[in-house]
């Protein structure tokens, strides 16, 4: 009797339900963003319309609106970059806290799940401006730790104020992405003796990345546009600097539309490509199927 001592053949394909999400080689390169001729004409036309209207109201010996913008351009752009900094820090802080809150909302512990649900609903349905005021006036302007005074500037409070709604919305994004995966993923992992933590971090969350990325990018554009509310509580960002420039130029009424139009144009140029990229990712990942 001949015994077959050869090793058993490996399965042709690994279990597909346990494969984490990975971009293949052709997908690692995102397509470049293209602004069509219609987009360019619209941006130029808007700028000419604002500049033309302001020029018609300006006096003979006064600097034109376009000249005022050029004169104060470095200062205005520093304010705009500060808006971007606030949005990035708020998004980073809110994302980290939101992922933890989202995982708590799907926990097996009923008290933890209910607490996470309550926090998510509270901060998600509260007005952003109210949360900003809450952070500005409830957080002290300085802390004393072991006799050392640590200042807490207003812009840091603004970051915390914007991070609170980001945290709540990110929690919903995580919960929705995890819930959208088929239950077979959990069953297959359980059949292979994966713990719940291993299943979550090695199988579920990697597959949720492509589902969470587009809404996360949409949320970032909302945070970026909302950072102008920080001017209401005294943070020196772009709108605050525009008010200072307008006062420095004598409070001319013909400068209001060009200056605020310039701010609108800056935010549009920054946020619109993100919105286009979000649509491309949705089509690439087939999220609507």
C-alpha cells in the first residue's frame, strides 16, 4: 500500500471575506482635478463684476478696490491660512475623538453604547456657533499646573469648539460604515477564532476606510467654511482682518463687496477641488451601488 506523503495543496484563493481593503496599483494614483473652461470663466467673471462695481463707486483720488486687495494681500492671505490651520486642527482632533465615540456606539456594553449615543446626538444636533461660544466662555483662558501658568489662547478654544460637532458627525460616519458591511464578515472572522478586537481592527475598519473617506472630506469642507464664525468670538482670522483692512482704508462702502468677495473666492478655490475629489472617490469606490 502506497502512502501519499505530499503536503496538502493550499487553497487557490484566500477567504474573500477576510481581505482588508487595499487599493490596487492602478487605483493608488488619484486622477488629477480639472477645472473646465466654464469654471474658469465663472471665477473670472465674478471677480470682474465685483471689481467693476466697486471701481464705479470709488472716488477719483482713492485707491481702487483691486489695488486695496493687492496692497493688503499678504495680510489677508495670512488670515486665510489661519482659517485653514483651525480647520485642519479641528478636523484632526474631532476625527480621533469621533472614531473612539463611534466604536463606543457599537460596543457590546449597553451603558457605554447609550452614553456614546447621547453624546453623539447632543453635539450633532447643537448649533455650531453655540458650541463655539460654549468652548470660548466655559474653558479658562489659562491653567495653573504645579505653579506653572499655561495660557490657553482663543484660537485653541475655537479649535475645540469646532472639534465637538466634528466628533459627533465622525461618530455617525464610523457607525454607519461599520453597519453597512455584510454580517458575513463578522461570521467568517468568528469561525476563524478572531476576537472582536482583532475582527474590528484587522477586518472591519480597513474595509470601512473607502466608505468613510468621502463623507469625511465633505465634513472637512463644512468645517473649513464654518471657521469664519471664529471672528464673532474675537479670533483674528480672515474676516477679522478684512474688517481691520476696511477700517484702515477709511471705512469706504465701496470696499465691502470686493473684500468679502475676495474672501468668498479664496474659500471657493480651496473647497471646490475637495468637493470634486470627493465625487471622484465616490465613483471610484462605487459607493452608490
